[in-house]
C-alpha cells in the first residue's frame, strides 16, 4: 500500500535539549561526489525523528537559514518503511533536479541519501518576464509548430485529463538550476523552466532560460525514446488473449439530444434540444461533440414528400477557418435509405444552409470538406423545408446532426450559445402525414459519435487501472485517433495486429509490476495506461511523453514497435518519472534508459519464459544487447571503450545505459572475464527475480533526479541489504557485478578518490593563465589522512596544500588549485603526488599537462581559407591553395579577420549555441575564444569600423550584432537571406553583403537587417565572401567533395570572374587581410610571350574541370568543347579578351561519361 502527500513544509523546529547533541556521531557517512553534503547517512542506533534530523542536518552541513525542505512525495513499502522525498528550496524557490530522501521506520530516520546543496548565494529576483523568457525558449527550440497552436490537440488534452483549463501552453516555473554544469551551489542560476511540446518536428523538452540575462541554460528531453477476454493476432507472438471492452471509456452519455421545455416553439410541449443544461448561461454544448437525433424508419409514400420542422440555434460564428472551410461548429439534416448503414446530407433547404463546408464535420470528425450546415446564430424560431421527392417510394430515416470542433464552445466561453433546438418535425405528401414528432422520444433515437463507431468491442479495459489502445491512422494528431473495434471479441485484421500487440504488451507489463513489485500502474496510483499505435508514416521509434505511450510502425510501416520489451521499456519510463525522476540527460539519463531496458527484459522473461532473451527490440531489428553491449558498439565498462563523452543523444543516454544493463545481466546470470581497466571478475548470478527486485528498490527508494552511476551502485547496495541482509550473497553479488563493469565506488573501508584522472591546462603565452582543480576525497567508509601533496617540477603553481596533513572526514573533500602560466609555447608535463593514510605512506600520482600557445596575426595581402572538416590553408597569387595544418577543432564555418588584432576567427556550431575560435596563422592550430547561447549561426563577418561581428541565422534569417570578446549579442532584425553561409563588410563603404543558399547576392542593412537583392552569382555553390582592403570582393565556390574555386565578384552586379581552383576540397571559409594587389591581382602585370593552351586540371574529371590558356595580345577568342564524334557540346568563350592568363571552369555534370575535346581559336591560331 502506498500513498503520496504533497506540499507539506517541514519547519525547522527548536529541539529539546536532549535532541541537541550531534546525532551524527555514530552515523556511517558516505561522502558525495561533489560538494560537502553527504551522499548517504546511515544510523546504527539513536535514530532521530524526521524534524530533528532535518534541523541537525541543515545546521551541521551549513545549508543556511534561507534553505528549507518540502516533502515532494511519500512512499510506503512492503518492509514497513516510509520514504520521504524532500525538495530543497532556497528563499522559496525550488532547486531543480535535487532531492534528499529520508528512509523512516516508525517515524524515525534509519537512513538518508541523495543530494542537497550548501553555501547557496544565488540571485532569486528575475530581471526579465516570463513572456520574454518564453520567446527566447521558443527561439531555442525553433519548431515549425507547437501543440498549443492546434486547437484539436488542446481539446484532446482537456478531454484526456478531464480538466477544462488544461493546456500545452508553457507556463514557466521559476527554479534554481546548475544547467549543464556540475550540480554545485556556485553554479546555480535562476531560470524559467518551460515544458515545450513541439508538433513539427516533434519534440518535448524542458527548456531553461536564465531569468536575469535571458540566456539559454539547458534543455532536457521529456520524450524517452522508443472486462472481457478477447483474442487477437500480433506481428510477433501469434494469437494472444487480451482484455477488451464492450463499452466506451469513459462511458459516454447516450446523447445530449433530449426533449426539454426550455424556450419551446409553442410554449406548451417539449422541443428537442441538443445541449448540456449545466453549461453556460442557458445550457449549451462542449467541444468535440458529434450528436445525432434519428427517426425510426418510415415510408415516403406519395410523389412529392416534404420535410418541415422549426428550429433555432446559437453556435460559434465563422471566421478564420483553414483553407477548404467556411464555418466551425454547426448542424445539418441527413437521410438514409439503408436503415442507417449510410447517410447523405440533404441539400437545398429553405432557408439555405449558412455554411458550405463545416470544419467540425469535415476535419474534426473526418468527413472531409464540402459538408454544409447552419452556423452562427438564428435565435428566432423559424420554419425549414426540404423537398424529399428524390426519395419518394423509399423507406427512409432522417438524422438531425450536430458537430463541434475542439475549441470555442459554450463550455469554453461560458456564454449563451445554447446549441440547437428543433420542434414540430413533420413529413407530408399532399394531405397525408407520413411522420410527426413534437419533442417526444417516441419514434426518435438520440446518440453521439462514440456510439456510432462500427463494432461492439474495443481495445479497452476498466481493470488494471484502465488499459486503452488507440489507432492514429498513420497521422500525428492525437485528437484524431480512433478505437480499434471489432464486431466480436476477435481482433484479427492486419491493421489490428499492432494494436493487439501493444495492448498485450501493456497488460503484461502491468501484471508484472503488480505481481512482482506490488506496483499499481506506472505511478502506483492506478492511473490509466494509454497507448497510441500507427503513429506517422515510417516512424521507427516508440516513446513515453510523460502521459502516454506512442508507437511508430517502423520502416515502410512493416515492423510496428509494439513488442513486449519495447512496450515495457516505455511504460518503465513512467515508473522512473513518478519515482526517482531521473533527468533525461548524461549519466542520470543513461540510468533512466537502463532501468527501462532492465524492466523491459524482466517483463519479457516474466511473460514469455524460455522464449525471452537479452536483446532489446530483437523482433524489429536489435537495438542493444544486455549480455554483450559491445556487440552493438556500446560500452560494458564505466567510461571504458565505446563510452560516449559527447553532447549528442542527450549526453549518450542510449549508449552509456549499457553499463548498468551489463551489471543487471551479470547479477542475474553470473559470468567471468575482465573489464576495460584489466580487472578480472567472476561471480554467480542470483536470478532475474531477485535482481529485478534490487533494481526496482534502488530506483524507487534510493535514487533522485540527478543520480549518477556512483549513486546507482550505492542505491543497489542499500536495496540488497534491505531485502536480503548486510552479509547476504545477494549483496556480495551486487558489489561484484558493479566491479565487473568498472563502477568501483563507494566501497567499504577507506579509498582515496582523486579527480580528474589527469589535468590539461591551456593558456595563451604572455596573455593569460589557466587554473584547474584537483579534488581529493574519501570514496570509502573509513577515514584517511592526506599527509602531503606536491608537484615534481616548477612548471605549475600548486595552491591549497599548505594546510596538510589533514584528516578527510566523510563529508569532506580537499580541493587544490593548479595554475598554469606558460613560459613558452608548446606542451609541458608535470606529476602531482598525493601521500596519504598509513605508516607505509601510500602515494597516488596524477599527470598534469600544460599547453602554451600564441595566436599569430594574418599576413598583409594574404588570402586564407578553412574547410568544413577544420583544415586551414593559404591561397597564393595564382589562386592555388596550400594546406597549413589541421586546426585540431571540429566542424567549422566561415572565416573572418579581427580588424584591430588581425587574428583569424571561425565558427564552431553547437546544438544550442555557437563557439568562436581563433586560428594561429602560422601553425593553423585553433583555440576556443568565446561562445554565445544562440545557435544556427554559420555566416559571419567582422565590421572593420566597429570591431563587432555581424552574423545571420541560417534558418530564421535574423541578423545579429555580436561582441566576440564577451559573447553578448543584439538581434537587429529579420533579413531576406535564407540559409546563408557567407557574409562580408566592405572596408571602404562599410556596407554589409551576404549570399544565400541559392548563391544570390544581397546587400544587408546593419541597422535592421533590411535587404536589397542584387543578383545571382552564376558561379553557384557560394560558401563565403571576403573583401580585401581595397574593397574588391572575392567569393568561395565549393561543394563537400568537389573543388574549391575563388572568384572575383562585382558587388554591384554579382558578375563573377574565375581566379583559380584552390585544390582544397570542402572549403567553407575565406578571408583576406589588406590589399590583394600583391597577391591575386599581381598576375595581370605580366604578359605571356606567346599563345598557349594548357592541359585541363583535373583530368579525368567528374563533374568539373579547369581549362587555362595564355594570350600574348588582345584578340578574339573562341573556346569550344566537342564529344569524340566531333559534335559540338558547348561554347565556353566567344568574345574579345585582353592579353594575359585566362581560366575557364567547365562543368560536365549533365554529360554522359566518355572522352571530350576542347579547342581554342585565338590570334588566327587553333
């Protein structure tokens, strides 16, 4: 049995004198990875009450009077213990992703663990509004559309939650967070956290924006990728038994059509009214209605039958509909000649329909455009007539149909839109009355859309908290999803298979968690388990979004991702989210993924028995192996081979999860071998049921949002001790399994921990110094003493070691600083020695490296370039490039020269920002200089007059002015230059030029981004622009693997003249310092001594080649290309040219492979 309590503030009460002693004297304390607050405190006796613990804890570890704890959740387990998860608050603001967990028995603390921060001095007053922060967050996400912009999705959410005020619109919570930095007090920043759900492209993430500066701080993904007994076929397990329902969920009212005396037509009897009488000022309608009132069948005798009735209505007025629609909510009349199997809208009423295409019927309820009806208001009773002559002699039924869209109903507006009333319904033929009804249920039946879906059974059940599986019809709108239905309890169609498989998988997962862990649904509160199947076309993924599961159909819609292990994997994300809440980033995200793999596999073994295995997603194409992660390129050792250290995949959550996966496999099955550190292991397994119970208790009881592998080891040790005892073989197996995957700490006894393993410092010679930190901690449970710390040489300065010897108490860490100020360029190496503990004087060492560099300025008159793959080259006077070296950086874009220092700058793009790099003009080495939290910047240029950088966003086209020294920026306005890679400022005129992705040249205002289009540069594939000191414009034309050509460009006309092929493939940046009169322009000064045609370069070529020729005097020139049969292919030149060297670039990309010839006619020679 478990219960949650929320919002209980724990006051730090003054304790009686007998409780004021140091309650931690006899406690076993495990130090944290960082900070001063213990990772765990265990009491062997003298267990304090909760309030006493919190008071003493806050005082001993200097949390300060501004810190308070608030109970976030309380869980009771089968061992009779309560687990209180405490959120830490500073000056009333919650610290994100940090929790301390108290484990109590009979009201007294037995153990406490987690993370809390001491010494907080963070700002808590925002300087920007939520609206400003949200605008910044949306720029970071950069989606085309968002869920709250779609009123169908908004209405569906309100229906799903039962809350009419629910919305996807981000509200923004004020929090303190360390963002992507280490979770420490000094790194805390005040942020607005927004839950942003993008529809296209689909994503859901928490986005943190600094509440004082407006800077982006962090983004955390929220999408974790990835009754009666009936029977159905599945793609993977054949025919299986599932629970289905013969009623809807939630059970709908039969219809809101009902006889009522409200404002009747004749003020005597009842009229038919389509309304919920509890809504609005008078009664009215809600969103997403499809209500019908049908007559019983009757014969249309006679030759000219006529339908007549009286009506009045008040619904949403037309305006702003999507293309194809001219009304929102509305109503019409229909007829059926096959006893209700099919219906046609009756046309040409008198008076006429007011809308020709209603959105509610057409889009919301899937009937398509062209469904007419009445819309807006006509509150006066009036007669309506239909000529039914076309149906004379037939047996018919009539339908009065009402539909509403997802928003702007009586329920939303609380107004007097009362819906639709009809009365005195008659069908006559001459003097004969064929049908009559005046507000009586006799001869009429009322239903709503959910009752109209064909089929008596659905993939729904009321037990297990409710399991509901819906078909998205290969769309992306959850609001348009429908039930899987069948006339009997057999779901055997090919389209049903994925739905049955998901339904079966979720039922199996629920049964596993209930039977093995006594957990009632993902949140232990019996919440419904909702699955959406057939999401999008060819979508090869499945995910949990915090509320429900979504499954794609895989490649070619042929392998739906609805296997048992995938279903259980996604639902386990819900278990994690409602317990430990592991944030989906870096190590905590890897643990999050791993627990889903663990329970996905456990459910598979529980359900399939001997048919199960240790592969993840094997039925749709294996993703991972738990028994041998390296088989699929994943690590089996903590920070060993295949460990992912980058920022992609939310910090490697799907890769680094493999380490705990291997731990779980070894804990279950046992094994022998050695890890990547060379440590041998051998252990016996304890079986999957015990292993899973340990993993479950570690997750739900001991881990918190920021937990790392250190805490996972500690949590599982605690869980095994709780379940099986402190000296049990199960506990020994847990420890040895962690050792086998390289997670060695914490341990019993004393164990010195020095981080990092090595230290690399980088500084600019004669300009700057770099400071690094060495942390020395005790990762064990017994104390140790640091005797002395020293460096072997004098190349670095060691600070903080003058207080030794020092005993390292459990919550303490010794922090030392090492300062490097280069005495020369190049790398130097030193060794740090740490002597500690016993009489033998044990010593540990760490390597310290320092790199001194200098940035040489660009040479006057020199042309430079960079490639996207980060090579640096110069361009000589003929236009040929020479490689200088590899910058040592990563992907690069653009090149520009600082007008004051002459140093070369380039851009390294980040996922959520931009880094500026400087390149040493002599060695070509690159070094990080500054960064800003604005991404998608590739085109940039220094302004020679101001020293600021101007840059264009590749997608949004916004123009920025950037101070490269500080990383601050100003958004000036939106240009018309799309997908720009190249920009340049003319040093003579000060005008800014840019080129777009189609090689069109623009002039851009440096004030507001306004643009003037000049023309297309016919060279094509322009990657960058550069002005020389005399205002001559050069352009770089290049492809990923093709030649990089330099052109002279006329900035007034965009006319291009080829200079030469640099010979550097994949070039992406171009820069010039000063005048090129001594470089690219110099060749014109020498006149050739004769006429000469040179061999084309390259030869053979694909698709382009360069043809060079020399003229000794001014003359008419004709240059022609022929195929091997003598057929003329193209005339490249036919004009009079000046004496000198000439180059022509020929692109044969549209020609067939073969041999081609070219002929030059000049000066009377051929």
